[in-house]
């Protein structure tokens, strides 16, 4: 794992965290992938605006779902 960036997902039914390697990165987007994992195989983070982040969780092909995060004011 040295010299690479990974997202480590800890899930209840796995003893160890599942590593997803950063495969693409830009100012507004980051893609993490693990082709060996059953599902998901790909996590795509997209900054839609200053206050909105979208994460697409997929198998890299036809199966996916999207999570939308909206920034909330602290006050």
C-alpha cells in the first residue's frame, strides 16, 4: 500500500477494513476502486457545489446507488 492513497472501509461483517485505491483525482472528484471486492468495486466522490457532495457506490458497471450530502449550517 506504500506510495498510494487508499480509502479504508470498515464494515461489521468483515474482520479487516476493505481497501479502495485512489485511481483518479481532480479538484472536484475522487475515484476509489477495488476490483477484487464483491460490492462495491468503485466509490466516486463528486463535489457538486460548495455545499453538496455526491457519492456514487457501484460495481463499476450496471449496479449502483447514489448518496447526496448537503452541508448544514452550524448555527
